[in-house]
């Protein structure tokens, strides 16, 4: 059922998104998965996720009882794909303080029409989630629940394409095949918190290959896509290419964000060449990209270079 759903999903995308009528199904899906790894400000992100098996959830605020079960169902559906459990602690006296996920239903007069729901991830290091705060206006709580539940799991981007995370989808109830693929990759035994995009990208790609009807063709497309993405990101890190178009369409991309993004991408390329992640191991290339990251102000790149020198 999952594979047939994915095939239908890409056929629908090709019909409604300009330029996709002859697109490779793998490329169509992978573009969406890649865009998930970008913050709207223009910064590529590391993988951050929960490390415990159980998530305690508290739901409070305006008429919270009316939205409690729907919100819990969205969180449970998302958590189930990640192999996690959700426990409702809303009725506990210390529920709001004890909860890992703190959901607040707000009056419609709060937040904004452009951002009627928002999730803030709290972590000491960009690897492991400590706690999460979700806010949804009462009038938007039902349509926001699945979108924000994906963010609760650490998935930060707002990609184009058939996913509940997209700003440009009319389907807000339930998870689509790409949403499930993201979560399976995010919480795969192959992944760990703090992974850079090039360490994580092959795992995302493998999850997509697994749900497409023609796995052999998808596997061939996979290798071409990864090589092309590395080339594009080297150009981005050098200032010769831009962030993904969907990031620009978010309206939240900033010059400062893009500058920081080029620094981060230089660092990520250095790590990729050091570890042989997505690319072959190449000490010279690793040093080149780490030095570029240092020149742009990256302290992690300086630390990694110093460790290599020692």
C-alpha cells in the first residue's frame, strides 16, 4: 500500500507542479527530502532528534480539551513512524513542567495570519532535543497539528512537494509517503544526532528508493542525484549558486542567513571529504573546505583542522 501510495503521489505532483511532467520520480521526491534539511533563513542544518523512546506531552491553553485528542493523534501518528511512544501528561499537576512536548492552544488574536502555528526546538547542542514548545491558534489547530507534529520530531524544513510540511499543500490531515520516509530516515538505526547533511543524505535517498515502484531505476537516479547535489553545494559554498528556491519563497531568507549557510556548507563539505560521506575520502579536499569554513568564521572547522594537525 505504501509503494502504491508513493507512485500515485509522484504522478499527482507531476500533474500539478510546473516542469515535473517528465521529471524523474526519484529526483522529484529527493528534491523535497533535500529541502527539509534547510532552515528558512538560508542555513543548511544538522540532524537533531529525540534520543529517548517515550515522549511526554502536555496540551493546555484556550479550549484545549476540544483539540486534545486530534493533537495527540497527530503526535502519535508521527511518533509511531519514528518508533517512539507518546504519553499524555496534561492532567498531571506538573504536566507542563514535566512534558517533553508542551503544546499550547492560543487565542486567534495571538501569533499572526502568516504564522498561525509555530514549533520551537530546544537543545543544548544541535544533535539531541531537550524539549519542544508548540503553539497553535485555536482556529488553526486542526489544520496545523500534523505539520507541527513533524517539526516536533526534529524535522525543520518547509519543502515544496507532496508533504504535510509544505506551505503549498491543501492536504493537512495525516501523513503522506514522503513524510513517512523522512521519519524512517530520521530515526533509522543508521543515523545519529548531529549528522551533517552529507552524512544523512544517502540514508534519506535509500528510504526513497525503497518506496518507489522501480527500485533499479531509482538506485541509478540516486547516484546521479548525490553527485549533482555535491557539485551544486560546492558552488553554493563558494558563492556561485543560491539556496533552494523554496527557501527563497518562504519569505524568511536573509542575507545574513545565506552567508552563515555558505560557511556551514563549507564545513559540511569538509566533514564529508574527511569521512567519505556521499563523496570519496579526500584529505586535500577536506582541508580545502575546512579552511574555507574557517575563513568565514567557523569555530568547529578550526577545531577539526587543529585535531587533524595534532
